[in-house]
């Protein structure tokens, strides 16, 4: 691990943070909760060495990369006590803002024009300030209200430097610790790097907004703000302004006066469509990115983080969701194994048993208990503990469902998410089947059928000719015959060598009683030579058996 002088400060900050929290009660409680070891989960903040506010301040001091990690951690109620979740949630809104002079300069440089020419009004005070950028309200020359997201100056360089430092530390940990290898810290960090670099490209986010809006155009209760493409660059994103309230900030009176169940139902349906039909998903639906508008619609904002799934992965996720909705633990285990890498040391039987118990124990849960997303995260840990590497898409699905659990718990605490999935999945499957029956898809199937029909007669002729001439062979990958015979030969050679060594010792013993003019140390010389040869042979044979054989 190369430690350069300009990296020393970053290493020092990281190691100081780890030393402070590694042996803390909070860390041990978090680890026990994550692994579902039955620890008491109702701690108050006074039970721990560090207060929630202290953790937040420590992350702020570490810089924007760690602030982003804190944001992700704030959406994990399965790991941390409520007091810490609330404190970490402030990282989504309570980051020190960029001075307006810098915002002014960035916007004019990126858009290539003066702010006063591009906007009739641009508020100096930001609406929100996050680790990557901040949002200002403005008005176009047409009078249309917009939200302008401006990226923090130098943020990309800071992220890359921090990520490079973490990469070196993760590689070191994977090389020297069993836990780091089991949970593939280096792979997790590489995924985080990919996500963060995507979030830093506002042109990509603008395209994501357009794509999601088009995919969800059939949902009347869901809206996605549209980007104003003429005012979007890699560091500035201008989009429609939506007046709304954070899901977590909805007043009890609002929930009493309005029936929010249809909203929840449509939101679940929309996410199933994204997962199974579109393969393009808003991957960060934490409460700060989902708002209730003034006209009682759900607005999905901040599309810096999206997930894309291949058709094959969509089918597997569909099967997994069906199995979860039906509380079928055996089917869940089968699907997870089909999308996993199973090592030789894997304990598949224990994995199946544990998954089945997890699913059965979580039956009949409601939204307020937030079990669906957490269940998938627990499954991933069970897999790791049993030598099975589950596809990263399962983690993404778990995070999405975990955030969905939080949103649904606020809007409709008694909502049964699994039942809703079961009800909506049939409609989503029909829609997916109709999409697959489109002319372009049928044309591809017809081409494959045509190729099969053209090649089938020739292949059948070859098979029948080989059968008739007794040349038909079936290759089976079973025991490696050469390795098997080599092993037997090795054993035979060892036995033979052992017999020769034993015979040499016996022969040397007999020669001891035969008078000889050639003496060594007062003993017959020939007998001593044979003894030495036998001793050297025995030592070499023992060395190879003990240290070289596999």
C-alpha cells in the first residue's frame, strides 16, 4: 500500500475516525443489529460513547465523501437507533452552503451567459444544500419557476482523492482480513465509486429525469420534474420547480384529511414497473427525494442515482418478488442461488434453511415494521456467511425496498407491502408479456427460429451418420482420469521407495556384523554409507509427504 506525503492527511483523518468508533458501543450495537444477533435494539443515545450530534460533526469534518456515506447510512433503520438516523438525516439538508458569489460565477461560466440574461429572478439563499451541490429557486425569462442545482466547486477532485484513499485501505483489508474478504469491501467500494461519479454528472441526471418521466407517464398521481435542457451542463442542472413537502414532514392533519392509500398503491405499482418492465429504476427513493405536492401527487426528484437491470436480471427479480410476496422461503433461496456465485466451501443447505426461517418469521408484517427491505439485506449477509456471493442487484433491490418501507410507513403505516406486490405483479407481468410480443421482438424470435430450421437437417444427418458408423460419443466432465491415475502412481512410487529404504536399513544392519578393512568411526564403512543413504531418503520422503503433498 503506497502512502504518499500528500495522502498522509487523508489517511490520518480516516484512521482517527476508525480508532474512535471501532471499539465503541455504537459500533458493536450496529454490527449485532446488522447480523440480527438478538441485541437490544431500543438503546437511547445516552447508552453509547458518542452522541448522534457528535457522529454527524465527525462526518462533516471528514469531508463530502463521508457526508455522502452518512446520507446513505441515514436511510438504514435496520442498522442504527432512531436518534442517530435523525441526526444523520440532517446531512441531507444541513450542509454549509456555497457562498452566492461562487454560485454566481459557476452558473455564468457553465451557461456561457449572465445570470440576469438567463433568469428573470435568481434567489441568493439556497432551498437546500447537500454534499455534492445545492439548489436555488429561480424564474426563467418566460416567468416559469425553476430549481437550479449547482455543483460544489472542486467536489469531483475531492471525491476521487478520498475514494482512492479508501480503495487502498479496502485492498489492504481484503488482503489481510477474513471479514473484508467475506463481504468484498473492495467490490462494495468500487460500486460506491461508480454511483458517486454518476451523481457528479448533471447531464446524465437530466437525461435520467426525461427517461423516468417518459416511463411513468401513465401514472396520474406521480410526477417527475422535467429538465430545461438549454440550461443544463455537467455542473448545473435546471429543472421544473415543484412545490411540495417532504414525505417525512407531512402533518398528521394532512394525513387525516386526505386518503393517501391510492397514492401508496400507485407508488408501489410504479416501482414494480421500473424494476420488472423498464429495467430503469430511481435507485435512491429516500424520504428527502420523494415529496408530496400541493395537489396531492408524489414527486420523484434527484435522479443522480439510478439502477439499470438487464432483461435476464429483471426476470430473476420478478421471481424473487413473487416468492417474497407469497412468503415462499424455498423459492426465495432457489432464485437467490440462481443469481449468485457459489464457492466450493459454500454451505448451501444451511443457506436454504436460514433463508426459509427468515421469510417465515417475517410473515404478516406491516409497513410500520419496515421488514421487506431489511429482509433482503439480511439475506445478503446470510449468503456471505455461507460462502455465497449474491449479485449486487439484490443489494440495490434491498435498498430500494428499505426506502419504500420508510415512505409507505409514513403515508400508510398499516399498508401491507407484500400483499400489494402480489396484487400488482400480475398486471406488471401482463404488461411485460405485451412488450415482448411487440413486432421487433417477434422478428428476433422469428430469425432465431429460421436459423434453427435451416441448421436442424444438417445436424440431424451428422448425428444419425455417427450413430450408424458407431462413432457417436458423449463427453462427460466427471473424474479427471489422468489426475486419478497419476495419484495412484504417486502412491505406488512412495510405497516402493519406502520398501527400498527399509531394505537398505536392514541390509546395513546385517553388514555391521561382517568384518571389513574399510572402517568409518570404528564401524564397517559400507554399512555406515547405506545407513546414511537410507536416512537421507527417509528424511526427503517425510518432507515431501508433510509439506509438498496436496
